[in-house]
């Protein structure tokens, strides 16, 4: 089964929590209940705040992206989804691809 991570980064508030509650409710029903174990829900209200968004259009800013990425990595690690390959250090994001990992 393919692992799935569900979150709504645009709603770190009650609407986002209601969205996740709705997803949980759907996952209790067939045919979705069979896949529920492979789905992780991330409540962004636990770590995102107003200062993690751009003022103009409510997209995540750099700090928001970093916090969300950390939460996704945490879920992946808890599910054993991270390989044992080399870690990417900050600033090395552009050195990916087959030639970078012999």
C-alpha cells in the first residue's frame, strides 16, 4: 500500500482541524477504511502561525516551508519511510540526481 500524508497548509486553524476530522470520518467508512493504516494526517495548527505565511496571499514563507517539511520528515521517519542514503545538508539542495549519489 502506498503511504499518504494529508495536510492542509493553508488552514492552521479550526477549519483545518475540521478538514482533518472529515478525512478521519471518511477513513472509517468502506472502501476507505482498508487504506486508513497507510494514511497519516498532519495538523498544521500544531506548528504553523501567522508569521509563517506571506502577508499578501497566505502562501507559506520560508519558515513555514521548513516547519512543514520537518513535520513531513517526522511522519516519514515514524513510518520507516526514510532510506539510509546520504542526508542532504542545507545549501546542497541543488546537488541531487544520479551523478550526485554514485
